[in-house]
């Protein structure tokens, strides 16, 4: 069974700090990896996608992928209170169109 | 780019009535659309996968006769909740997938359904 695991949190960080969100997945055939941000009462918003090993940076966000360890992470630099949300890790298995989502990690950034 | 709209954003209906929710990809063609349901403080639950011009594929436990899905074009999919009951009250979210090989999904804003 394909699984995506995330710590449910909440992860609390002070404003300006680096928030580190982690995700592990069970299927070695996974090819595409995504991070979504979901504010309370809203739908998920795609913030990062990564497909190959290494780091991918976009503004304050960096996604890191290690396929050998089946691990993907999201770093948020200079965290802001507006970053407070639930972050969903999603994984796509090659040959399938569906995404497998983790349960999400709640991030709380305190002013 | 990659904007997905949903209509209505919220709906209140009486028990036993049917409700139709529309999902549109505004600036791209979506060969595949997905319908999710999310109860308060719970995870996203995939209900069905919808491909243009073909029957939807429903996840285990989702009643296909209760949740009717139509994907008539590359930019429009509809979900009809038939004979709605209070336990169907939830947040319904669609997503649309681009034609790229990476299978990115972009979500609509969601429809909050309340059945009285």
C-alpha cells in the first residue's frame, strides 16, 4: 500500500526562523513530489514541485528530495505569521495520475 | 496560469434534494480532473478520477449512483450529489491535472455543502 507520512505537528517556530517540514514515502517507484499549503477552511495551493534528487529553491521555499532515503522536505526561510497553515506532502507514482497525500503538518509561526 | 474555478462556493440545501457543483480549468486543458471531499480537521479524501469523455473511476466506498460525475469537455467537470442528506455535508474540492508528464494537480477553491 502506498503511504506518505508526515508529522502532524503543530510545528511552532518564531517569526524569522527556518521552518523544516518532512515527509517520507513508501513506494520507490514514486516520480513526482509536491508540497501544498492549505489554510484553514480553504483548498490546497501548490507551492513546490520536485522531480529529481537534490534541492530546488523558489523564493523563501526550498524543496529537498532524496530518493534513496525516500524522503522529501520543505524548508521555509524567514518564516512569517502568514505562513501558518497545514502543509501537505503529495507523491505521484509513475504510471498513475492520482496523488497520494500525507495527512499534513500544521505550521504555526508566532510573531 | 493553472487556474481552476468552482461554482458555487457554498450551497445550503434541504435533505433529499440534488446539488450540482461545477469545476472549470480556466487557462489550460485538463485531461483529468479529480474530486475530493474533506471533513473538518480531516485529510483530503479522493472520491473519483474523471477523464474527459469517459466514465469516472470511483474510489472504494464512494457510491457512484449518489455522486454523479460528468466530464463533458477538457475544461469542465461536474459533480452532482443526488438525494443529499446531512451526512453529505462537507467541503468538496476539485482539482485539474495538466497534460505534462509530472502530473501536477491544481485545486479549485472548493464548495462548502450544508444539507439541512
